[in-house]
C-alpha cells in the first residue's frame, strides 16, 4: 500500500463530489439529446411512410375508372399491420351535369391515430371540359 509522501495531497471529498455532479449533468444532457434525436427519427419515418402511402393511393385512384365507387374500390386497406389507408368519396355536383367531380379524401393512420389527411379530385376523363 502506498502512503502519501510529505507535501503530497490527494483529492478531497468535495472535489470528487463536484466532478461526479458535473459528469452527471453532462450525461443527462447527452442522454436527453439521444432521446430527442430518436423521437425525431421515428416521427420522420412515420411522416415519410404516410406520404408514400398517400402517393401510392393517389396513383391507384388516378388509374381507376371513373367514378370511384367504394364498393368496387376498397375503402380501407391495412398496410404492414401498422398503417391503415381509409378513403372517402364525395360527389361534387350531379353526375348527370356537364362537369361531374369527385372529391377523394385519403386518411393515413398509424397504430390507430390519423397522421395524414390529403384530398384530391377525380373527373371523368371521357368528358370534354373545355
């Protein structure tokens, strides 16, 4: 066992406690930053997936026959067991009119909570609108 030589001093208890407190504050700040970064990554991934599902659904709607009839076109789809795509179709005006239009609303849900709602319009491509 080493003994202290005359004139040599060790760390006092107060110095050790202050250094441990500083390390604890730095550690808490670092862990908080990691937690915030992870949460931001999860939310960005959720938003990206919702936007991608919306684009895919709009492309399917664009390629579907007019009018969109929810009995023929699925009003609800489950994606990967975590996301759900729900579609609403509203008729704007009388279909017998010269310019019938459908308002298509797409809701994307993640684990039961709606994360994105987007709307688009669909018109009869066989009619002349000029």
